[in-house]
C-alpha cells in the first residue's frame, strides 16, 4: 500500500490485494497456472501489479517482471489500430470494398454445399467491406472452427500455415465464404487479412509499419513477431490443458519455440509476443483516447468509432455469432472495429460498465479498458485454451469490487 493509505485513486488497496491472493491461492499454488502477471490502472496510475509463479516449470525458473509472453489474439487490437491509422490518413475507408486492394476477391461466393474440389456456391448479397474484416462479419473462418466443410478446407490447404501473407490472401481467393458479408459474426482470419492490407496500403512490410508507427513511438521495446537471441532467456513456457487428464502439459518450450525465429508470415491476428510493460503502454494509450506521453496514434473520435457495437442490427454475439470458438463471452457483448464491447453490463452477470472494451488471447491472456471508470487491466499467463478456467470473469469481479468511487 502507498504511504500507509488504504484508498488511492478511488481504489481500496486492501481489496485489490485480494486479487493477488486469489490468483496465488486458486491458480498458481495448485499448479493450474505455472505463473502469471497482472496490472491494473486507475486514473492513469498503476494501482496494482503482481508477478507470481514460474516462467518455466521444468527448469524452476521464476517468472520475472520482464518475461516475454505469446499474446496470440491480443495482436488483433494492435493490427486494427494500425489499419485505422491509415483510415485517418485518407488512404482507405472503413466502407471500402476489400476487392479495391485485393482484386482477386472481386465476385466472392458463399458456400451452399459440397466439399473442397466440388463446392457449390452462390454470389454474395453484398461485397465484403473493410468494416467486415474489422468486426468479424466477413464470412471468413478459422481452421480452429469445426462447423462446416469450409473450415476443413482451411485445414487441408493449411491456411495461415507455412505461407507468406501474399500466398495466404491468394489461397483465400479460391475458397467460398461461410456466409454473405454482414449477415453473421464468426471469429476468423479477418485480422490477418487486415495485416496484409496494412502492408499493401502503407507501402511497407506489415511488421515494419507496426515497429515504426506503433511500437517505437509508444516505447514498446520488447514487442514483435519473434524473440531475438539476446532476449530468448526471457520467453516463458506455454502450456495446454490436457482434456483427457485435466492436467497442464508443456505446449511450447522456451528453448525450442517457433517464436525464437522470424516467421514466414507475420500474423496480424495472433503472431506477436510482448511483455507486461509493453502491453500496458498500449493499454494506457487506449485509456488516453489514442494518446500516450505526447504521442498520438489515432484521434479520440476514431477510437470512439472503434469501440461501439458494429454488428449489423445492433445484435450482440449471442444473436449474431455462428462461431464455435472465440475470446469473448457472448451475452450482453457486441463487437466493434477490433474490440469486443460491453453493450449491456447487466447481461454479462459480472460487474462492469456499458462501453467497456476488451479482448484476449489463446493462451488465456486478457485486457480490458473501461473509459467511464478510467480503469484498465492487463493479465498475462500461458495456458491453452483460453477457456481452460473462468479466470477472466473472476478477475473482473475482483477488480471492480475494489473500486470505492465510480463515475
């Protein structure tokens, strides 16, 4: 606690300390998580920070504050911000058809039957627009999904696997969409397509754009698409929950990880590694309505546009989603241009605020930003899948319960 105070920035510090105790008692000590980090911001100040457990269980290596994590789909908000920076420069519009920049996607079709090699298709009712990529209403899918033969085609063609960004985009041109753009919501490779478009529209490689236009200006010194040799000792091990045994097993070791070398495809949907310090700076920029320490990435009105529900018909995800996998709980939650958005906090059945926006990653990482309460959280750990434990909901309950002053 700071200077003997029990309340700082409208936060009861004793109650906030319960979050650390909860994580240690419930997840780290029983071995459900090897380790984890948590930081909470209130009124632009860090009111809680904790680092618990191990970075690498096999070697008994303690988790350090500068540990590097695979953030997987927490890459998506960064890619979406990058794209909207180009929108602000007048180089592309949110309502532009995607085929303006990917000519081979003109005349896309929708799946009606059959399988790879004999698909039956029909014309889309409307062209895919940039907004559809940003809000996951594109009709694209993931090989993680298992709902129709198009998902299986992604697996057979190894979409996103061992391809360049150019090859990835051209492979998608040969496959039908699972629905006409705008008709439904499906978690998909849409943000990877945005990464390709950022590179094509800006005239520089996607990874260079992120480094020069986002990471360097914000001081995100450890964020990138791979871990360089001099930082390899900081990479945490990644685990997965074995469904058969209920035990945690090693999924990606820090000494043999593919993240130790530059990838063939820089995935705008899930390819970044980062640290607590770095992602906290990105989150502080969001809390600052697009600006941090005198550096402005996007205008506040652009961020406002990104963080309201854009699902057609103002539906929430329970009404619009056909996805079998996502990083969001659905009830009361819509989707904006790169973020999930809480529309009706009461429907989520956990404390929160209408207008809060958030996302997470496959290894159970998570963040949220609550502009009304001037509150934000970043949580980092490494356990796959992201629904292994209800930890994200539990963290929100504990954090909001520590507020003594509300907007």
